[in-house]
């Protein structure tokens, strides 16, 4: 596994963690949680790329 692939997985996991912890659990509306939802979506996208690159090798 290359360093770039490790970095991709690490960043994806960190974005998911920050997004979930920053989410307002009492009110899940998008208006109040824009940063958290953006972080979660970007983290999921990076993790998908990480797993696709991992399986292709």
C-alpha cells in the first residue's frame, strides 16, 4: 500500500469522525449542520476511493 493510499484512507476516516461528532443530534436539519454533512459526504467519498484503489491492486 502506497503512502498516498494510506493518506487517503486516513483523511477519509478523519472527515467521517469530525462530521459525525460535529453533527447536532437533536436537530438533524441540513441548515444547521452544513459543515457536518459536507464532512460526512466527503469522508464517505474518500473512503470509497480508498477501497476501490485497495481492491484494484
